[in-house]
């Protein structure tokens, strides 16, 4: 079953800007290039179609402290519809990724 919706690059961009990160800063923190952040925010099909839950999870973890509760709520609603899972799933994925990074 394919995804019915696409991830909103505009929402991700708004979240990054509200958290006061440049594309390069965010990319460095989540392990992708500035160019990839730009492609996601501009909804380039190759970037949007390839984006995974891990990237979205890390985007959330990096930006969540610097955004309003309204922005977090909008983000969670969008992500839950897109991927079909909850905030706890995002947190668990980020923790799992953090642990695997520390083991490397």
C-alpha cells in the first residue's frame, strides 16, 4: 500500500526556521547534507520520495525544543497521517538511532 499524502516540505522548513537553524546546521545535526535539507523543504520528488522515518524523527528531536507547542502539534498530526504512527514511535526511533551511533 502506497502513501496517500506526501510529507510537507513547507512544514519542515517552518519548523527548522522557528527552531532557528540554518539548513546546514540542521543537516549536520541529523546527518544529511544542506542540499538534502533544501531538496526536502522544496519538495523535490526524489528527496520527498526517499525521506524515511529516521530523518523525520531526527528532524523532530533536533527542532522540538525551539518550536511552539502549536508547531509540534501540527507536525505530529502531519507525521502520524503520513507514516501512520505516534509521537512515541518517533521518540523510540530517535533513541534507537542515537544508541546505534554511540556503538559505532
